[in-house]
C-alpha cells in the first residue's frame, strides 16, 4: 500500500509541475524563439511543441524509480534496446526529410515505447499496480485541463504595440496565474492542501 500511495501521489505531483512548465512554454514559444534566435526560426515552433508534448511522458519517472527495487531487469534491457533501435531507424528515415523534425519524431518514438512498456507491462506485472487507473485519474485530467487552457490562451491575440519582451512577460504572468488557480481549485484535494500547508509551516 505504501508503494502504491507513493506512486500515485508522486505521479500526480510530478505530472502537475511538469505539465505546468511545459504548457507554459508552449503558450510563450513564439516570443521565446523570437527573443533568442529571431523570427526566421518561427517555422520550428510546431516541432518544438511536439517535442515539449513528448516530454510530458517523463512523468513516468516516479514509476520507473521502482526499477531499483527489482533484481531481474532483462525485460527492461530488451525494451531499451528495441526503443533505441526504432529511434535510430526513425532518425535515418525522417531526418533527411524533415531535418530537426526527424530527430523529434525519433525521440517521440523512443519515449512512447518506454511509457507503454512501464504502463502496460512492467509496473502492473511486477508490482500489481493499476497503471490505467493512475493515468486516467492523475495524468490525463491534468493534460486535458492545461491543454485546454493553453489552447484558449494561444487563440487570444494580443494587439498591443509594445516590445516582444513585454508580451512575453504578460503571457507568462497571465498563464501562471490561471494555471495556479486551476491547480489550487481543481487539481489539489483537501489532503494535498494540508500537506502543502504543513510543509510551509515547518519551514
């Protein structure tokens, strides 16, 4: 029960923080690209969005930490080899066609294989944890909520005659405020808030 609780709560908190950062970046990608490398690279934004969305799969790291409690890791070695082989094949096929986009596709394939392995086989089989339940309750709702908010914010046109930096600061501030309110009102339950208050109090 302790392991199940750690996996559920850990996945929930890691996913919320990770999703907050990733969707915040997605909302502000145009400004970030313009500020750092110039408008001529804005064509890379779609590939950057796909790459960032792929990083959402890193929430599984809480689950994969259980690997250290398991002695027989042959299946993980096989899975890692297959994932890497398919990723390399994807690089060879798609990089000549899409350039940097081919790297993103290969990376996405690698991460999807890893996530499917842990969700569909390793964690349920080795530790008898209902990963489907974790995904549907702790992961997917956060993605849908933040994804919806990001889509709405991206559709809002800011027609203010000011610098790109000012627009960037405005977008970051607005997105952070909206998402933090949603985290507090929607994603955190009473027990989560009590834990947060106790941490603050102890400090």
